[in-house]
């Protein structure tokens, strides 16, 4: 399977670097390059790629608005959006994820990690860097008028395995990463994550991350155990 990618970034040099990386990595095809959000939206509508690597700060229409515009078009529901930016702030992370992005990582990400992130969102999983996870939690804490449906006591409804999965997810690990760490199948991990989300009354993985921090299941700077 070839993953078809649109690159959206106003820095020509960075786009060129990303294109070289993807061109020389088996299984990827760059189908278009955009220097702003308007160009990105036009390319996505023209090519319907698997993934858009979306910068945030771009001229004319920025990446956040472009993300929302893509999500507003039902014909583009299968297009995954991976935000790749220098600015991993609370506001940007929250706006990107609530706007429909499938992942949020920094431009300092190593090439193998970037490729893994692209593959992860292509499969339908969410990707959040550790910095983005903490930023998302901080942002939600500021939004007291938008309470999450789960209180700390609700974690008691989760099985030990489900709590373990939530802890891994809260640190930004994909289902495949969790499966590899615990020596389980990706389907098993996905099942546990979905059950945990149903029990906690959330529909987005980003909300699951916030609940894990709010309830003390994980703490900023901590890391889930590996086996």
C-alpha cells in the first residue's frame, strides 16, 4: 500500500526536505505541495490524499482553518491530518484536535518517528507528542465551562488492563506502540481503548488523554511502564 501525502508548509526548504524523506522512503508518494491553507484545501480536494502534513502558521489561510475546512467537507472524511509545527502550545494543540486533526507533533521529530506517525494516523489512530499531550491537558483545564463527562471516580469502572491502556494512550503512544510494548495484537489494544472510552463517556481520544491527566492516572513528565 502506498500512502499518498500532501505537504502544506510555507517554508520551501522544509517542504523540499520532507519530500526528499518521503520520496526515498518505500511506500510513500507526495501528490502535492502547498504554501498556505487555501492551496492545501485545493490540493486535498483535487487529489484526496491519505494524509496531509499540515503546518499551522501559514499566510492567508492558516493550518487550523484549513483543517476545519477539510473536516467540513464530507467527501474528505477519509483524509487524515497530521499537524507538524514548531509551536506546540496549549491553544494550537486544542484548536487543532478539536478542529479534527488526527495528530499533532513537533518539527523536531526524528524522521523515523515522523514516518511512524504518518502510518499511525493512516490506520485511524491518533498521534500526540508528549509535549502536545501536556499542552492539551493545560488547555482543557482552562476551559472550566466545558467539563468532561468523567470524574476521577469513573476510573474505577475500568479494568486494570483498560487503565493501563489509557495511561499509554495519554502519553501519546499509538495503538501499535502499545501493542508492541505489551506484546499484544493491535486489535486487542484497540478493543480495550474503545471500551474505556465507552465507559468514560467520551468519543474522542483527545478527551481520553485529558481524563487520564485530570484523574491522576498519569502525570506530566511521567512515562507509562514498558515490558
